[in-house]
């Protein structure tokens, strides 16, 4: 575990010396006896640790507080002036009309050109009767025009559902339906995917607009309207302001990743979008003259909100890529002269797995920001690619409890202000193995101390942009994320469902996601920690760990699925590495070897099918291995399977 829970000897000596000097100063003002008593009091118990952590964390907290003030001041002024994202974007356009907003391949859009396109979208859909309260689904791959569809629709009060373009069939129908869409915009590349669900009764009545982009020349779906042609010929309006528009209105629906079930449509208001975008901009100290490289999908929070929002609201230029490519990442950064880049999930591990080449350090990227950076590769990544700062942040699309690592602390996802915690009320509370907060005899939750894992929660304040929780389109799903009467009657908190742990400086480290942690041999097993160990042993290959139910036993046994397309997995090396790095209860009982592992488009492993398969030899065609009593993995046989099922195996 990366979290430091005790002072080092050097830190103890330094703290003791500082307290002693302070005691001498007190002698001058209050005399010997009071000074000695005060000094002994400060040196007793855990107080030296508390004093050290307070002193060490204060510079970080003050820096964060100043940036937090800038974020809130900026967003407060927009909200107070009743500004929407579309209006803020138009202010940016007025300041930098000829500056390049987006670049992609050989295409460029200036802010003025982008705004004209968004006005075409707004004018056309307004002429067709679309109005505030309507919802339109956007099913489109990354295009340079993509953000300006939803910005244009927002100018007339229409909410856009940003659909994951990798979805097919039932999940695709579900996502379109969940947003209550009355129409759908489909790009030319995805017309066949949409055509597969066209006759589904839940979406059959939707008006379909097919957009053949700036370079696309494709036939239209039957019954679809040629949106490109319509936009080219529309009479452009420029004033769409309605007195009923508000920053609290819905801007877009962004969907959860769907790693454990169907995606949920999270509500993003104009104010929420502003806050998240400005949070990334100010906390990471991004500059106006930066050029950001964004290879992420634009329908998701990281690429479409934290990335595009900085462009629209602050006038920073951005280079897009249709699909992430590890081999072209640094070459693109050089090509577009990027100084900042974005990542998510496993991207940085993919970059490390590529062969070394001159482009690794020939770029000018000073900051790479995102979420999901694996702690075990932090120092290796910085050393190889010569990136000065990693801006890891933590949060969910819909949540109000977000964190950011502003001090380049290896492995940390952010921090809780040590000295200014009241400003941003987020915390860890003790929880059970299911991730449910534990209540004391009075029905209240208990805050965690450094080193104690807990579920991360954030106080909901409806009048605060930073602390509000708008929820999902599904009200039942919204209620499941809310906990009440946490520390006092009537208080309401957002439950992130994530297990984190903090160090003595209140830096926070991701431990596991509720539902992924399982219990075996009376101990809780954090899958993320086991994955990190195994990934290092097998050379940073894709790996996912999960719990599987075993008959005649309590809890769940660990199972690891490892990607090994070239059959190079050394079982003896793996066995020895796991035995040396993990306690007995955390060692996977089963190993499943895969050719590839399914991932979401935001590079998160989809575990649900693996969990369903368990260790059933009759379902699984992949090679399976079993941890024998001698601590070595060997081929899992029919006899092994029968012994476990019949309760004969000693586990």
C-alpha cells in the first residue's frame, strides 16, 4: 500500500526538534513551567504526527484553496449572470474568433467557424419545433464537428444524450430510450449499427437525422433526413436566448461506463459542466497558450467534458484523434505541438508497453492529466517519457465528490484538505465488505483514520455547484447513491461506492470499487491491489481479478484472467511472484488465460461475464489453472473441478 501511516525516523526527529524550538519560544512569553507542560503535551501520543501532517500539508492546501476560489468565482459569475454553456462559448468566440479551436487529421476549425456550425444546428432544430425539455440522441464517432452539435442544441434548450458509439443492439436501444429522446442524429459510419435496431418498438417512432460529415459520402438510411444538406441550406439565426433558460438546466446526458451492467444516463447541467471544466483548467494550471492532445471518446466525461470544456470556456486549442493509438500517441503530440495530453484508464500502461523510440522524449508535453493511472507504473512512466507532471484526478461523471492530485504525489488520486476540510466536505467513512457505511450505536457513520480503508462520500448541497448531485435520468438509481443522517439528522451525502485509503498528509489512494472487493478466508481482498501485483509479474499485460463463488465455502475465491495471446505465460514465475508478494488469502485460486480481454471504450475491463463463468470447465474454453497445495499453478482438470463441486477439495 502506498499510503504512509507513520512518520519516518527523519520526520520524527524534525518534528521533535521543531516542537522543542517552539517550546523555547513559549518560555520567553509564559515562563518555564507552562512552556514545559505545553511541549510535553505536543510530544505525547499521536500529536507529533498530527502536527507534522498539518504543517506539511498546509502549503498544498493553500495552493488548492486559491485555485478553488478561482474556480468558484468564475462559475459563480456565470451562474449569477444566468449564463449557459452556449453563451459562455460565444464569449470565447468573441475574444478569439480566428484562433484554432480543434484540429483533427488535416482539418481545422477556428472558434468562429465552430460557432457558425453550432448556430446552424440550433437554427435548424428550432425551425423543426425542437424546444427546451426535448432530448436528442447523438450517435457519432469522434469528429471535429461533434461538440458543436450538442452546443448548438443547448442554445435552444434541447438536452443531448451522448451515446457510446461502441454499443450495439439492446444496450444501444437502452441508452437511447433512457434519455427520453425524441430524435437521433446518426453519423454515416454508424448507420448500420443503428439500422440493426431501427425496428425496435422503443425507438421505432424516433425521427432519424443522418449526418454525412465534411468528408463522408454515403447513402442515407431509409426514412432518414440528410442533416448535412439541411444544415448547409438553413437560414442562420444568432439570437436564441430565452428568458426560461438557466445554468441549472440539463445540458447533456453522459452515460456511466457499464462495466457491471447497463449504462445509466447521468444528468449534466450547464453549471455542472462549467464547474468540472474549470476545475480541471485551474487545478492543473493549464495555460491559455497550451495545446491539448485528446485521443479520448467525446461522449465521455474525460474527453467530452474535462477536455472539450476547456476549449469552449477558456479558448485553449485541442488536437483530436478518432481512436487512441499507443504507437502514434507521441508522434501526434509532436505533430500538433502539444504541451498537454489526456489519458484515461489503461492508456499509460499501453504506452509503456510499446517499444522505445525517439518520439518518447522528442515531444513538449509538460503535463498529462486524466484518471485511472496505475500507481505501480508512475515512476517508470515519468522516467521514460520525460513528462514533468501527472495530473491524476478522481471522480464519477455524476458525483459531487471529486479529487485532484496537484502535487505530483506518486499514486495518489487527490487529497482531502488537512487544514481547510470545511471548504470541501468530502471524507472517508468506515464500511463493511459490501461497501456499505457502518453505523455506530447512535446510527451515525465514523470517519476513517490514516491507513483505514473506507468508502468515499461527499456532502450534497443543493445550492452549491461544487457539492450538488443532479443524479441520473432514473430516479431509483439516483436514490441508491444517496445516504442520509450520516453525522447528524437531515444531512445528505453522495456515496461514490469506491473504497479509498488516506495517508498522514490526507493524500488519497484508490483501493477498490464496491462490488469488486470480495471476502476469502475471513479477509477482504481488494482486486485492484492483486491486479497491480500480477500485472507487474507478467510484464504489464492486461489482467483482471474477481471473486467467484465456490460450493461448500464461505465468501468468494480469487480468480485472475490474464491476457497471453502468444502463450508466453511462465506459470512457475507467476506462482513464485504471487507467493512472494501476496498473503495467502489474496492469492487467486484460479487463473484463466485469454487471447484478449473485453474493455469499455474508456479502457475499463468488463468483468461481469467472467464472474458469471466462474471456474466452470464446461462453460470456459480458455486454459484454466488451479493453485495446488504446493503453491504452484497447474492445469485445472475435470477431477479438480469435481472435487471442488463435491466439497472434497481442501481450499
